[in-house]
C-alpha cells in the first residue's frame, strides 16, 4: 500500500496541472474573443443625459397635480406653467439647451426661410464653449439670447447659494448684449429663492403655454404610454410629433412653445411644424412682443 501512495500523488498532481492549463487556455481565449453574453454595451453620455432629461420632465409633470396649492413653496415651484391665455392665434417659438453645434445652425436656417424670430434660452457653460454660435444667433436678426442658467441643474436640488451661482453666472452671458433680460428654469423647476433673485436682477421668468415634449419623441419617434399620459399626447399623435404640437396649439389657441435645440428628431421636423402652424391660421411673434407680456412672470 505504501508503494501505491507516490503513484496516486503523482496522478493527482498531473490532473491538477492539466486543469490549470485548461483554465489558462480558456482565459487566454476569452481575452481574444468577445462573448455575445456580456450584455448591452455601456450607455453613451448622450443616452445618459437623455434619460436624465426624461426623468426630470416626467417628475415635474407627474408631481404638479399632487402639489397642495395652498403651500407657498408649492406655488413657487411652477412659475414655468403659464395659465393666462395667450394672444389669440399667435405663436412664440422658444429653444432651450443650446447652443448646440450642428443643430443651432439648422434652427436658424429654417427660421430664416420663414422670416420668423425666436428666443434661445442658452446654457452659459455651453455658450462659453461655442461663442461663434451665440454670435450667429444674434446676427440672424431679431433672435433673442436668454439666460437658462450656467450648467442646467435641477433647481429643486440646489441650496440657496448654488441657485445664486447658477443665475449670476448665466447672467454674464445675457448682460453683455444689453438686450431683454429673460430667464427660464431648467426643466421648468422653479424655487421661491430663485424667483426672488431673478426678479431682483431685473429678469422676467419665461415659461410656456405648450410643451412640445420633443424629448418624449426623441428616442424612437414613438411616445411611450407613460410619457404620453404625462405630456397629454393624444393616442393618434403618439407617432406624430408635429401633429401633437399643432393639436396643442389649437387647444390653447396659440402661445409660447417650449422646444429644445438638442433633440434631433424635432429639429428635423421644425420646417414641417412651422408650415402646419401657418396652414392652421397661426402667426408668429416673440416673447418680447407686447402681446406676450401678460404671459411673462
């Protein structure tokens, strides 16, 4: 029995070595191949930002109906919602979140073709990176550059000092032009402290009568059921961005329309949207036009 022990030990060692070799070869093979079972690739920064935008817009739309109207802080949070009626059959186009290379130019080209002016609520940080686009907007005629904060945060998540920083740093962009002082909150999320500072610095808060919900159409061109419910997208328009916006304009009989320079699908359909609004009997002004002043805060 003693003579068999070394042989058994040798067999066990041999088996161990073979297993180690197989493991090494397998690891080497995996290092040179990509397994189809690794799951989806990490999301791009654009996908992550789109998901954040969708989440915050939905949060605003879903939260508002449940907010107690008697609470002062609750009423402050919704300065972007315009309840006063717009001038009949008048439209004011507004574009948020620019300047955006490749898209700002497209917007300006379409507006120029139709002789329409708009208001561009620019993120200060992006404007500092693309001064040539800011200049192009200003050189395009009656286009207005307005304050959309410095870095586009959710003001509901900022303390008072952070809100001051965002408003004041964004103000540096607008002040250099000596134009109208207009402010729009990112995601429409206002605060009492922010409202007080904005008014103290001579700004008017610009909300909207019509939320185009272009963010909801962006990913596939089809609005998800939850998004459609929150945005008020009728069933027949869940695949029709232009039809949705025109239907909203008809329901409100005009108004300030919220759009974004960052959403490719909506920008591609801007010309069609303008043409259909004109066909529906609407004419165009800007938020600085006298007839829209009652709609500003």
